[in-house]
């Protein structure tokens, strides 16, 4: 178990050093506004909030390939639970959203959150 201190609180993220990929349950995801209320972004060097793109804020990478997720953990590949077994990083969505066309996932409390990257 790894502990991260964020804004005076202790955030417990269950992530071992030996994790090869994050598994996403396709039907369960955070509402980004609720996630950010509970777990504000700590890695502001590589991530920002876009609060005007959608009904809910979007978490957006400010660099091409961030080394760490918005909460300071290593960025590792992901796949859906019961998926094809591949290890995905950034993938191109079927339709761009505003200026964002690539996305990836991570989890907080074993619940998915979608992360976005600007068009190149």
C-alpha cells in the first residue's frame, strides 16, 4: 500500500510496484467534479483541469507523455476487466471532444477516471 499526502490529507492508493496494468470496470467511473472534490490534482506539472469543455470538468495532460498521473503515481498501461489482455496507453477516441482526441484511464479507489490529451 502506498500513501500520498495531498493538501494536508492522506490519500491511500492501493498500487503495488509490480502492477503491470490498471484494469477498468467499463460500467463504473468517477464524476470528475466529485473526484476532484475528494482528490485534487497533485501533479500540476503534467496535468490541468479544463472546466469549460463539457458538462463536467475534464482532466487534461499538458505534456505529450506524462510520466505520472494527476495524483503523482507512475503512468502505467490499462485495459478493461475481461478485455483483450492488451496493455493500452493513449488511444484515439472515435470522436474528438473539443481539442482532445486521445484518452487513457487510471483508477482511484478502484473506480475509473478518464484522462485526456490535446490534439497534436
